C-alpha cells in the first residue's frame, strides 16, 4: 500500500481504506537505477506507471540519432508510451531513468478493471486525462508561438523544481533548441 | 435527439434508447454561419461542443497579430477552449467557423452530472480524453522532429478530407510554416 498513490488519488476522489487496498493490489512496484530503461522502442507496452520517487524522460530518437524529449515524469506523475499503451501498437519512444526511481505499474487490463468496478476510479482517470490534454495543448501553443528565450522562461517558471534536477543538454532537447542557445539564455537567468 | 451523437457515443459504450434520450436532453443545439465566432478570447467558457456538421478552427493570436492554429474540429469532433473549460480560467483562444456549423453544446455542470449519474458516460469521456492525449502527443512529436515538408506530408496523409476543405493559408498556419513554403511543397504533392 502506497501512501503517495493514496494521497494522489484522494486529490480527486475519496476512497475508503478497504477500497484503496483493493485498488492498490492491482499495482506492482518496480525499482530502477539511474540510466536504466523502463521502456524501449519497438516493444509492446502493457503497463502505465505512477512515479513514487525519482525522475524519468521519454524520448524519441530520429534516423540521424538526434534525441527529442517528449515528456519528463517525476513524483506524482504518470508515464508510459501512451500511444502504445492505449492503441495496442509498438512503442516509438525510449523511457529511461535520470535518477534512481520507484514506480507503481498497472496493466491496461487492470486499469480498465478497476475503472469498471469502481466508478470513482473511472472519474479519477477521466479528470487526470483531461488535465493531461490541457497541459499538452499548452505545450503545442508554446512550441508554435514562442521563441527560444520565451520558451526557456516559460519552462523555468512552470517547472522550477524540474529545472534544478536536469542537465542543460536535456533541457535544450526538451525545448527543441540547441545547447549553445540555452547556455546563452541561462547565463541571463538563474534556473 | 441526435443520431450523430448517439452513433458517436456508441462507438465506445452501448446505451438503451431511454438512457440516450436522458443524456441528450442535457445538450443544446447551436447553429452558426461561416465566419461567425463560437468563443472569443478573454471569455469564461462554460460549454464544450460536439460537431454534427461543419468545420471550425481554434486559434491563438499573438501580440503582433500573427494567428496560430491550435485545433480544427469537423464532424464527430469535440471543441472548446479546453483550458478555460476545465480549469475555470478565461479563454486565450478564438474559435470560429470555417463553414456553416451545427453543434451540440453541453455545460461543465451537465457534463459532470451525466458522468456522475451514468458510469458508461464517465467511461466514454475517459476514453475520448485518452485518445485526445495521444493525438496531441503525436502532434508535439511532429512539431519537434519534422521539417516543413515532412509535416505537410504527415498532415495530408493523416487528414486527407480536412486538407480538401481548408485554404493553404490556414493549413500553413496550422503547420507553423509560411504560406510560401507550403505553396512550394504542395506544388509537388496533390492534397
């Protein structure tokens, strides 16, 4: 039974202890060390993960070997190759650990089961999904409309804790700007 | 009672006729003509819309008056300023009609009500939200990793019908490329 998961779910719905115990029995703990992979490209992805501790990145590597960062995940975030997980196709991303991590994984089958059995869990994931949708729409708007300096400032402001835990090379890859551009920008701003 | 909405919901869950009648009683029809606005910036947004007929665009206009397209919506798609709708903040987008449209609108209050009263509707919107999340993640990946030519080809391939209903100026704004670049590209490809 994870205190972190209970607290996270109870931000949206209230659960009796026995309800939560039943729900949490469908999650399996997983621990990985820094640099280890959680998901690699071209795999079938059966599991979605809740992060109890640590930091991960989901990346896409193009034909020339250039790495693009799709998503980070730290404490209380969810991570997977969502396209592969929901649409039953093979993964196109790599998810690896930037720190040692502790995760709780749930399979698609069990996720659907707990949502079907418990209306409150269906509600919880509907709300989480809509928040995720809004966050991604904001990122698209930022990618379309901002220059590198604005994008860097938005990131530093939106995720101050994350900025401190990431190398500049990784932040640059996330923002879609060069390492050199980021160095110029961050010389003017403390992250 | 809308045949289109019933068919759309029943792609994911089955509803008895009386269930659907009760659900659809929470939707209000709305008709707008080409060029009219559905939502303007700086408004409170209380409604999400299902498109029965027609085509709309959601745009963001920056301080210099440049227009960026966040989303299109055509038949069987849902549209709103989702950030304003879900987070109870003011709209930052304009949503206007590219064709005459017929919509069905539901308020946040009624959406939550039908989801609370009917577990199948909660499931329906959870699934719709997760599909939306995956589609936006693909768009982010495309914005980060592709050059204008690849982005144009992906769009033409993914939304062939939409390409035929949109002007090149609008497609260019959606792809984040100039009108001139798009003209060069589309001279080589039939959309």
